C-alpha cells in the first residue's frame, strides 16, 4: 500500500512540474500577465495538476491569488464536460 502511495505521489509531482514548465514557457512566449492550468479527471473529479503563475518584473512566479475572474465560458465548459462523462 505504501509503495503504491509513493508511486502516485511521484507521478503527480512529475505531472505538476511538467504542467508548470509548459505554462511558464507559454506565458513567456505571449508575454501574458498570468496563466492558469487545471487538469482534472472528468470521471472522478480528481484534480491531477493545478498551476497558477504570474509574470512579474522579477520573473514568472507562482501566483499568490487568482488575478483573473472566472468567465461564464469556463463555468459552461466545466458543466458540459461533466455532463458528457456520465
């Protein structure tokens, strides 16, 4: 059981790091103010990775608070994807 938990933790950590580096690259590429990525298993609702970065004068850093307000499109996307998995 413990070995399985360690394996799951390492996999999530690797995914989190990979998502963070992809977001960082794209924030630099388009010179965005901030960026957010949430990867979720639609069947279970489990959050697999979540990254929120902001572009500051001193570089790209983890965002302390959410800078952008959720849009209606995001809410509808979530509802539609949830309905589509049933």
